[in-house]
């Protein structure tokens, strides 16, 4: 291959694994970023990335990937170069893209190690999409949820989180009606149960009853200390409203509606207290997460906890931690 042009020079460097490639990329970055398809007659349609992968030049492959010379990985599999396949996957190469002969990368290799790597990448991407679906249902992000369900590689509509909740469970827990309706239209089953034996059908009834009661309950808020795994105990202004507990750094942040540190639905939650410690109580939520709170010691701890911890706004059962 003769280097008659800048493009041919790049292809030659990629084929031979030349150290001059890095210098070329630094001199013409914008030009090379657009080189996703080789137009050189001598390259037979191969890109610089194709050539570097085929001839096993790992350093050159990495240099091209750093400038986003993205490409498919079919051609690499012909030579069964595991290290380069792994590198491409690390840079988010698609493991199930279809080439011109209707094959996915796994179809063009018989190497067990490469097939295992590709299958692992497929599983990882599939789980990533499922996590996005669960999060969209939980947060009421109807746009993301609709996009995921209408995609060519739609995630499993009955995928589950760590406690067995399906996307429909997540939407029902948070009262996300639009997301729940969309999931049902797309075939989500309302009868599947999570690890606690609860189905979305049951949740829907609980939510309806809770909302009727909450309409007559006043908002409750006040200063509490909250425990963090990394930061220890920190002061927060805690608000309970419409069946949701939220916490902010200061009361002023509540008024402006900014800097919310977190929030949790109180559906299926309960409060745990220690009879020997009037200041401390723990909230266990529907997803089995624990949130530890403490009443400031300078206040009347029993009365304050009664107002803030055992408030009617929580609608929570309590139990003693004996």
C-alpha cells in the first residue's frame, strides 16, 4: 500500500503498527475523527481500525479508539485476537451489531473465549437497559420509559430489582400512573409478586386508600439528625408530605425547593425505635433500605419524636427494638 494521500498514510501506519500514527492523529485530529469509512481504493473498504485490529497492533487500536474512530468488531474476530476484542468492548463497541451478511460478531468466530466475552458484554448491556427501565418507572420518567420499550432491543418488561420488584411494582409504589398505564399497555403482568409476596394489584389498592387518608393529613416538618455511611450524623430539615419523606440541608432550602438530599416513599414502610434511647429511631422502607434518624439532644426528645417520628403523616406501624 503506497501512502499517496493523508488517508492512505493513516491506513499504512495502522497496518504496519507504526509509531508515526500518534503524530498523525495529533496533527490532523478533526480530519481523522471523520474517518469511519475508508475511501481508499487500496483498502477494499477497510478502515484504519479494521487494519490495526486485523494485524494485531494493540497500541494503534487504542490510539484510534481514543479519538473515537468507532467501528464494528466483526473483522477482528477472524484472527481471534482476544486482547483487542476486550479493548473494543471496554470502549463500548456494540456486541450485537449486524454486519452486511446479517451476522452478529458472535457468528463469525468459533473461539470459546471470545464467544464468552461477547455473551458477557451482551448480558451486561441487557442488565444496563433493565436498570434504566426500573429507574424510569420509579421516577415517573415516561419519556425514557416509552423510548426503552419501543426500542429494537427493548429490555425485559418483567425484569426485577434486588428485592424482586418489576417496573410495574416500581411505578405502583410511587404512584406513577402514566408509567403504570404504559407498562400495562406493553404487556406488563399486574399479578407477578415481589420477594415480599406483593403484586402491583395489591399495591394499587394500598395506594388508593393511602391517598384518601393523606388528603386529610397536614404536612409535618422539623430538624432531625440523619446518619450517613460516609459522613456520619448530619443535621437535616425533614419534611413529610403526601406520603413521602424528604430531607434538605436547611429549612431555607425547602422554601426555595432546591438542594434536596433525598426522598423516600412511606408506602409499606415502618418505624423502629429503641426503648432505651429516646433520641434514636430507624425507618425501614419498602425496598428494605434503612434510614437512621436522631432527635437533637437539646430538645425534649420524647415529645419531638412523637411529633416527627410517630406523626399521623407517616401512617407507619412502629415496633420496639428490644
